[in-house]
C-alpha cells in the first residue's frame, strides 16, 4: 500500500485560512494541473491562495497569484512538461485548449531564461 501512495498524483489547494483541500486525484497530472492553473488565474475557479501538484508526498509544482501569477516547478524538466502539456478537464477524457486562448489574451509572460523553474505572468495580455 505504501508504494501506491508514492505514485498517486493529486492537485491540492491552500485556502486563505491556510487550510488545505484536495481538489482531485488525477491520472494525467500536468494536463489537469495546467487547466486548473488557467482557471485559477482567470478567476473561473478556486478562490484560494495557491494550487499544488503532488506526486505522493513530493511537490512537483505550485501556482500562486499575488499580484502576478507565479508557477514554480521542482525542476526544469517539470517546467518543460507543463509547457508541452495540453489542457484536460476532468469530465472529458480528451485534451484540448479549453482556457489557454483566454489565458494568453489576459496574461503576458515575464519569465526569463534565468528562471527556468519559475514562470511569472502579468495581467494585461501581450503588448
């Protein structure tokens, strides 16, 4: 049973009162996390402080919004995985750009090459 826990992927939310809440257990971690981050940033879902992606007890990614959206990853490889992942909503077993176009119209990247494990997005859209 212990080994199964190490490989279970979960998305967690940290509420404003610092309590944690499991959003869901996921089969396709990065596509689901990407969709939840977009929904969080666009204020369509998750009235919380931040979102986390965990593999068992290990945090892989964290998304916060104050005053900019900041996504931090455990490694550059996980950041690339986020870049390459299509979105997936939990109700449908397919991948599609559900909120990505709205996100790209609303936010512009402020990430530099020196911060490959941390992405920052500023509201205002591309200039």
